[in-house]
C-alpha cells in the first residue's frame, strides 16, 4: 500500500486526508493540533510544528513515504518541500524559492508584470509610509491594500468595502508596514467577479479542476471584513455562468505562462498545486494573486467531486507525466459553507467553547478550527469551525439540500452565510457582469503599467 505524509491543519487537510484514504493510500499526518477529521483518516499522526521544516523532514524520515503532501501556505513558505527533498522524498508542493509566488506579493507582482502583463493590474510596492500615502492620495481610482507576506487571507482591504476614505487607506498601509515584513502592495481595485482556477502541475504541464467561486467577506451580500473564506460553489459543467470560453482560455494561458515563467526565472520546476485567483473584468480576467496550494474552502468542493484516483494524480506529478493524464470530476454542482464562531474573524478573545456534532448525522462535514481534547471532547479554536458540503446534479439542488440540513442543526454560538450558492446570488453575479461588460470600462492604469 502506498504511503503519504500529509502536513495539514484545517478543513482543506481533512478533505485531502479523506481523499487519500478513499484512494487506498496509507496516511500519516503531521498537524499543529488534534484535528479529528484528519486523525480519523490517518493510520498515524503527530502533533507538532508544521511550520518547522526540520520537524516535517524528521517525521517523513520516520514514516518513509512515497511522497510528502504539504497542504498549507505557511509550511510551504517555510521550506517544507526543500527539507523533505533533501532527504530524497518527493514533495507535492513547490520549494521555497518558487513558493514566493504566494508568500511574497511584491515578488509575485513583479513576476506577473514580466510574464503575464496582460493579466496584471496597476500596482506599486512600498516600504515607506510617506511614499505609500502619497501614491494613495494621487490615485484617481480606488485601491486595494495588502501586506506583501502571508496573512491567512485576512490581510487584504478593499476601498469601498473594508475602508471608505483615502485617509483610512493610508492608515491601513501604515499599519501593514508597522506590522508585517516585506512591504505593502497598493494596487488598482478591479471591478468584476472573482473566480479560482486550481491546477495540478508537474513542472511543465498542468491538469485543471472545476472553476470555483469563493466568498471572502464575513456576511451575506458580500459585506463585512475579509475572512479565510466563508464558502464556495462549483457548477455541474465545471465552469461558472459568468465566465465565457474566451475568459477561460485566457486564464489557461496565464497558468501555462506562469508554469513556464517560474521555471525560467528560478531554474526550478513548479510541482504541486497552483491555484490562480482571478478577477473577471470588462477586459477579461486579471490575476489577483497566486496560491501555491489548494484553497480552503475550495478543497472541500474539489476533493468530493474528483473521480480519478488521487494517488495516481500525485504520482503523475512526481513522475512529470501529467501531459497525457486525464483527471476526471463528477458532473455535479457543489456548495461548501463554513460554520464559524459568531465573532469570527474579528473576535479578540478567541475563547474556546465545547461543541457536540452528534446531531449532524451523516452529512459531509469537514473539521477546520476544531480541536479534539484527550478526553474526546471537541472545542473551537476561534478560527473557522467546520465546513458543510453538498453535491447535486444542479446548484439549486445542492443549495436546497444543504440549507435543509443546516436548518436541523443547533448552531448556537456559530453563524454562516445563507446567500452562498443561492439562485438569487448567482443571478446578481450574472447581471453584474453583464452590466460591467456593457459599460466596457477601460482599465487605463493597468494598461499604463503593462506598457512599461
């Protein structure tokens, strides 16, 4: 039986562990706390520091796996893949120099400007508070402000959503520079709908997965602070209703140029998962950011839909044989909704409380910020609690089934977004893109940057 070391923590890790288990793989997991979902799919597990490459390498050496799958952004950025490869174990994750596509947004933006200029918004990177403030003051368009480094998806603030005035934007840029290393990125706010394209990558070739749309803000109607992701959906045809074939082909072109470009720039092949997050505008898709691993919650949509044996796909990545490898997915729609502590993400105290999931029966549940104590009880960690997933031949069917299930649960102390995947929400997105395309708003600043 093949063996894998899985380095994981949250709902994404549970989805991956379950898929490996279903694929006939012996799973050995390293995680920072006792996630009961990951543990239930693992032959063995160790609680340890997943962000310490030495700890990852030592665990791999003990298990002697066929390969190591590193699921999270922080351990990848810390060099987990480098450490295990030095011991001779293949890694399904990029090495540290390549992982800068996610861990260093300044590097990523400069890379995009060089290799995918037609998909890059206007941007500047600052290490000086005054210069960042002057740039924000001078801009005639709204901006997005984000630290250059990793923030778990919660560091991005968008003008008009998380802050209203230029003064508030300058204050946040200053906060970023005082809090995070690596500078702050100030870029043009793009008007459109976001979507994510996940790919398996073997260094030269890639295989795509169904398109996913995430919902990053905390509350219904796409309002509130940024979170790690409140929920996601996919359509039965693997596309999204507002993404045209032309849009999709451009996104594929950007992924291929990324795979080729990172090999040219670093001399290292990208091997693992690449997910590109796009904003679909009147001028087509633009890259918002790269992610060098599965998204969370996206993995909880994609893994249940995957028909092809997961171990076979991972082996194809290791052996660089994806060119002729066809990865199949169920022709079904899916919805994942995160159930989170009521105060998430701005809850300051993060006081844990005990939960009981026995009421949930046989629903498709993935544990995230839930820790199992030695006495078997389950406690929240203050982060996202658990993901609930529904599959159906239609998105409306998946939505109704999931809402029916949630209505039976006692979610005292928790909340979730009801609007994700609803017919009304999808129709608003379709109509919004129709208005944006009809307006054909020019992205003049982006065009200026791309001409440099």
